[in-house]
C-alpha cells in the first residue's frame, strides 16, 4: 500500500460519481509524478452547487459555482504532516462540463481532482509559465492513468 489517503465526504447524491478507490488511485499517480517524499492525505468533499458557491464566496470572495476548489492545509513551518489540504468538487458542474466537453465523467473527475491536489502541493496557473508547467504535469499524470489530454479539443 502506498500510504496515501483520501478522506471522502458526500454532500450530494452518490449516483454516477466515481468510486472512492478511484480518488486513491489518482492521488497515488500524483504522488508518483511529483516524487512526493512523504505519504499524502487530502480531504475531498463532493458537493452540490449551493455548497460549492458558498465555499467560493466565503473563502475566495468570488460569488459563482466553481468546478473545483482547493484549500491548502495551514501547517507550522517544519511540522511533519501528511495532510496537505481540502478539495471540494461540485458534482453538478463536473457533470455539466463533462457533457459539454464530450468527456467521460470519471475522466473529468480525475482531472479536477488531480488539478486540486497539485494546487495543494503548491502548483498554480497565475502566470503563463506556471500554467504551462501545471498543465503539462496534469497531462502526464492523466496519461499515466489512461486518460486523454483534458485540454485537447474534443473531436467534432
């Protein structure tokens, strides 16, 4: 066993969502690709639009329903911890985006989860260089899981 852990909680209907073990597999892939030196733990909340918008409004001061949010853990410098933070994925937005983009729902959840974990690990997309670096890493991780480039335009 890898030692990585996802603490999953549901704030929405479970029907159609990826199995809990999928998120563990995806966390393992992130840890391998980033050469994580310690086991990683994240808390994942799968929620509905009202909860996602409330989190975004209350913590990001942005009043819209996001697809994914990440909240890095507050830790003391040098404090040994496995817990790197919290992720919230709005199941409804993920489903709508997957349909609009012609992607499998499971693959889109994988992308949103990987994206969120990378944010918890300090990656961001504030500059073009940072965005290119993060997207390249996302593509590599997803490819290792047999998932197509999430940024490619679907065939029409």
